[in-house]
């Protein structure tokens, strides 16, 4: 993990009071773990709260999701109404929040504060009764709401507040010819990956890797078109992304290649979920 990425993660954690494993909320959670495990056996896979992040990262997708869903139920005012569980759920999602903070850092100097506040709200109010893909949905909702609050993109409600209603059969509409709306490629990619993440085709971590590959390719000036990967998985791109993630370039190339193939299969077949 790069120094800047670590700083962003720790900054979000600091604003949540989760930068110290002995902080009040995590210390309280530690005392309640046994009670939670009795109510939700899926949490019994660890003996100590400190082992929970590694367990979630190493578990298969269904078990990890079930673990987060149990915490979401404990956290919710409609469930256990336990803010200590909210803290643990937010704590487990800090790596994903740090990715958001790094990508959104140019929007405002206080992006870590904005994301910390919204992450807490989403962790506290996640609809566990009908919920699944907990991490992906909480992080995507955190991003969307933060962008709306900052007045950025289509999620911004402020742009509509500045619009005046016009009768569609009168006035300027009668003299206008509908023109196709051009969607910026970066927005189109973000929408595609968010949809794939929401449908279970890729994970939140996969989403982060592919966004890093796309952003690196843009910085490197990759412009080759055609079949294959259009230069996305070139040596320069893979080397840069490998340094960001602390892995080898070949690992980046193999993983990204596999994910692109899954996205292609999903789009071509029109399925919601492609087996890993």
C-alpha cells in the first residue's frame, strides 16, 4: 500500500475514531463479541475481534458477506441498534473507503471527513432484511451520496434545483431536434463496474483494481484500439498498478485479464452473476 493511500485510510479511520484498535467503540465491541456470536454463529469464526479483518479478507464471498450482514443487522436501529457493531462494520470497510478517498481527493480538501460521515450513516442504516453484497452496496452508496452532497455528477440534486419546468409541447421544445447524449467514457466505465459489482459479477476489490488500471492507462496515454485489451494491460500500466497494490505486474495482468473476460461474458450472455 502506498504511503498516500495509507494516509487516506488512516485519515478516514481517524475521523471515525477507528484509527486505534483500542479505541472506545472497538473496545466496547470486543466486550460484546461473545454475545454477538451467540446470536449470529457466523461471527464465531474468530476468537478475537482483531482477527476479524483477516478472516473476512480470506473467507469466500458468501461467508464474508454473511459476516458483514450479521454486523449490519446488529448495527441497525431496526435490528440490534448497537453502535459498537456499526463501528466494527465501518472498520472492516476502511480499505474500500480509502480507495474512494484517493479517487475523490481532488473534489474537496475534506473528502476524508465527508466519506467518514457517510460511511458511518450507510453502515448504520444498511437494509439488512433484504440486503446482500454488503460491502459493495455500502461503499457505492457512500460514493453516490458523497458526490451528491458535493454537487458532483448526475447524483447532484443541486443541478435540478436550478432548472425551470417547461411544457414539452410548447415554447422552445417545438423548435429543437433531439440530439444524442454523449456519455463521458469515464462515467460509462464507472457505471459498468458499479453495475457489475452490484450484480455480483465482480467484487468491490475487483472494481478498485480495474479503476486503477483504467486510470493508469489514461495517464500513460494508452490509445491503441482493436481486439484484445487495447493496450490496457501493457507493461507500463501493469507495473504502475502493481506498485499501488503491492503485488507483481504479472499478478495485475492475470487478475485484470480474468476480470475483463468475466465482464465480457456477463454483457454477452446477459446474466447477473458469472461464476468465479
